[in-house]
């Protein structure tokens, strides 16, 4: 199991570690709203600290798929799920298109705002953006129904 410190080392080693420039996209994740959307209050939370990151109903397809498997220039393999919105995340480093996995999009590392665990990347393009979140960094939790 990776520790919070090892996640920080991964972020610093694999990507440009610059000043943090703000939080994640605003998304309504309260229990009452979730149950009205029909997802039963399910949430995807940080595997390490259980902070709410996104919801299953915010999953989206990019290039025809929700899930993608990629490896970076250092040989690390990641399975990503694409999501329209996320919160409790902290972007880090500059936006770049170097080694982008999604042509036409720049990327920026995102970590959990509470424990600094590497969660994935925020992608931004001319037609909007999305989050590519590492599937093994998240767990699904059932919420209370309103």
C-alpha cells in the first residue's frame, strides 16, 4: 500500500511540482441532490482519506470510452475513468500538452485536497474539459438517501 508520502514523491518525480493554483470544479454532491438524480447517493471517494471526489453519474466518454489505460514516459501504467466534474482536488503544476494522452487537451496533475494522494489529471481543451481519474485511487461508497 502506498503512503501519503509516496504519493507526494510520485507527483514530484513524474510531473512538474509547482505552486498550487486552486481547487477543483464546483459540483453539487449533497445527499439530497444525489438521491433525486437516481444514483442512490453513491459517491467515488479518495481511497486513502475517503474525501468525496465525484459521483458515478458524472462519468463520461472521451474518444468513445469512459475507461482508458495509458503509460507515461517513465513506464508507469494508469487506468483512468473520465468524469465531467470533480471536487476536493488540488491541481498542481502548469498546464501542458507534453505527452498528453488525449490529443487536443492540455493536462495538469490533480491530487486529493485533504491527503495529497495522486488522483489523476485535469484535461482542458477548446471544447471544455474533464477529469481523468485513476480508478485504483478511488473507491465507491453508498451515501444516505434523503
